[in-house]
C-alpha cells in the first residue's frame, strides 16, 4: 500500500479539492446518466413524463439499492418443517434430523 505525504497548506488544499472532485463525480455521474437515460427513453421515445435532477437522484439511489439487494443479498431465509417447530425440539440441522428418522 502506498502512502502519500501531504506537505503544507497547498498540499492540504490540493488534497481537499481532489477529494471533493472525486466525490462529486461519483455522485453526479450516476444521477446525470439516470436523468439523461430516463428522459431519452421515456420522454422522447415513449412520450412519457420527464424527470428533473432530484427525481433522478432518488431514482438512481433506488436503482443502486435494488442492485445491491439483488446481487449482494445479506438476508438469509431458513425454512423449517412444521413438525420440527411444534415437536418441542426447535429448528435443527438437516444432519441431526436425519439421525432420528
């Protein structure tokens, strides 16, 4: 890993300006891409409504959240048989439930 040394006031100023530029590009590019794509497809081709910047920001956030939920799910669903839950033993692993049957 490389470390960069920030020297003096101008080095700090340069770092802050570059960090702000990178963060604004990472924020603005997806929003503008969403707005332009929506307005081109829905507005021009399908003669539907067009959206503004803040609507595109919310739509881009919803699309990114949806993509994260689809491609990196962190919720795990477990299914149990009714007799396992009502039998008093509680949920068990599939290996231990096979031993009893």
